[in-house]
C-alpha cells in the first residue's frame, strides 16, 4: 500500500483550513459587526474612591454610530452623569459630543467619548453591545480638585 498517496490531499486540506482563519469572532476574516444606528447607552454602578470615600456613578446617553467600518466616529446626545459621594448626589448634564477612536474587529468594539476621558471596550451581539468602561472623573470638594477613575460595566441596545 502506498502511504504517500493520500498526503497531498491531507496537506491541501490542512492549508485550506488554516487559510480560513480562526473560528472565533475576532478572527482576521470575520466581518465587522454592524453597529449602524441609534443606541441607548447605560453604565450603572461605576465605582471609584475620592479621599478614601466611595464614589458611585451612573452614566446614560444616546449615541449614533455608522456602519461596519474597522474604524469609526459617531455622535452622542442627552449625556448625563449622576454621582453619589458621601451621601451627596450630583447630576451633570453633558449634552452632546463626539464618539471618537472607535475600532471594530469582528464583534470586538472600543470607543471613547470626546477625548479619552470615557474609554469603552466590549463586544457586539446583534442589537446589544457591552463591556468595560473607565471614566476619568474630575471631582472638586471645597478647595481640592482631583481626577479619579471610576470603572464598571456598560451596555447599549438598539
């Protein structure tokens, strides 16, 4: 029996499978997720610390994103940040701004709001996306001003 007879077919099959990329959503041949449209964004229970006191914030906004490009820009509006520090609650209305630094690779997404003060990473699954958010928050109490990090999860639905 000739053992080399079937090898070219096995090698060709192995090369074909290798060329298909990985089978996870981040593989090089996986089409970027479609993020076109309006999204309702919520980041609840963002946690940080200011002068050894816990800070808890909720962030909401409506954002509008383009199609399936690997890099993207967008816009947002109705942005509000509600934070609690030592039992005192403060609502900040940010209004509107720009979604910048957006990247989309398969179903993995990352973007910032305005500069890089609100950094989002996560995944997209149809009409839902979500993941981790880090927010650089400037807090002023009496004469002291500090920038702290509040972090937590975010999600958006379309």
